[in-house]
C-alpha cells in the first residue's frame, strides 16, 4: 500500500470575508507536499465538520476572526462528535489572543497558532499531528476496522464512507479490495463531467448536485484536481465552488488529487467509484482535472459523459479533432450569457451532428440546470 500525502482541511468559519491569509497557508501546505482541501469563506461549524468527515482529513484546520473562536470552536467540536469523529484533530488560527490558548486546549483543540507563529512552525506541527493520525488509522485497519466501515457505508453511513475512501486512496491490493467491496454495479447513475480549465465545471456540478438532491436523489461527487509534479502536494478547491451543495445532507463531496496520473483522473478513481456504488448512492458525478482533447479516461467509468465548453474557447476545427468530442454523450455550453454562445451551439451541430443533446447554462446563476438534469434522465 502506498503512503498518501497528509490531508488537511482549511475553513474560514464565521463572518470574516477575507481569505488572503488562509490562501497563503494553503499554498504553503501544498508546497510542503500536503493535500489541502479549501472550503471557502463564511463556513459554518456544521458545514466544516461535514466536509472534514467526508474528506476524512488528517487535520481539520479552522481560521477565526474577532473572538468568534470562543463561541464557534466548541460547536465545531460537538459537530464532529455527533458525526462520530471526536478523534479528528482540530487546529485553529487567525485572531487568537494568547490568553485564550489554554481555553481552546481545554476544549480539545490539538493546536492553536497565534499571529506570531512562523509558517515553518505551523507546517512542522501539522505534519506531526498528521503522522500520528495516519499511524492510528493504519493500526485500526490492521485490527479489522475495515469490515465495520464497509458494512456501515453500505447502509448509508457517510462517516464510514469517508473512512473507506481513505483506505481506497492508499491503493490496497486488488484481493483486499475484492474482500471488502462488491464490484461496481447496482442502480447508481455515474455521470462524468470533463472540459478545459476555467469553463466552470465545479460550479456547474455544485448546481446540478443540488438540483438532483432536490429531486430526492442521494448524490455523491468525486472532484479530481491536479497534484504538483514537484512536491506531490495539491490544492483541492472544488468545495469552495460548490458551497450551495456542500451542506446538503443528501450530497456527499470528496476531493481527490491526481497524484501523477494522466488522463484526468487519479490512480484510485475507479476503486473510489466502486466504494461509492456500494454505498446507497443514486447519482455519482465524477469531475475530471481540467482536461485536454485526449483525456478520456473517465469514459471507462461514466455514462453519460458531459463535455463542458464555453463561448470563445475554440473554433469548428477544434471540434472536428479526435478525442474528447468524439466520446461525449452530452454537450454543455456554460457561461452562455457571454457573446458567442449561439454560434458555438451551431458549430457543435454543424460539426458533430444533431444526435447528442446540447444544453446552455449559466451555472453561476443556476440557469439551465433543471434542463440539464432533465436531459440526463431522458437518456
């Protein structure tokens, strides 16, 4: 089994609207070889706990402003306890007066970082905590915890599902996977979403997931982001673009780093899909890394496959080239409020034919999302 990078979640909890500092920290962690899940501004303790449990992070980090930590940290700790993860280490930073540090430690916080603490000290502290967590997790695997997690996840327990996915991402031997997970199957609709960087895939998926959950579906998302070829770290920021969906009880989000894999997916994506189809999921959406024309690995797992495009990003010659346009089952023209959307739709029709649906959306405003959901189920 492979030794995975330490995974850290960073959340700005409360009403602080500034995230420059936490973004610097996220990049620093990434450059130190960690996988960093950033959830964005204005997070709640409940939403942060949900994200930390679904991502099964080694360290849950929260930043606070204006003394909010005194009120919100106990709530965060309680939310983790309610979700069965009182063992998950929490570290906090931001505006934390020195006299409040003992209070936070008494509340169960594993680490408190004050404004004068250096980045080197923060990195070293988080790494130390993360290593302790990974040792405890591996000991739990050896003691048979996987059997209980697999059974619980199959009954719909999302905390256990997060823990199973962490095991899957360690790339266990195929025989072990077969022992704990049934093959991909069942009634889960697996949707692939691919497209070039910047076309709005994550925002579109967040809106689509919320639309599907509103129709009574249990929805899961695997969002793959690139890993650094230099440090192996990754900044996994898709949750920050799916904030409308992230706190929904029917929606399970999991960020995944490509870890050097080509083709738009991660080495463990196929096994993660296997685990999720075993876990009472109605619709599973797999988002690829910002993809090029030949990045079609997702087609092995997903039907239908959505290709997201935007106006002004190419011409009809690009559409005619071999690769991703050949295998897409449905085209989405996102950011359709920009000039050229109608022209792009005509180019798709003229170059690729009229058999495959074309849906225009403005995901940032929720426009066209219901029509996209209808098109998916019409297939």
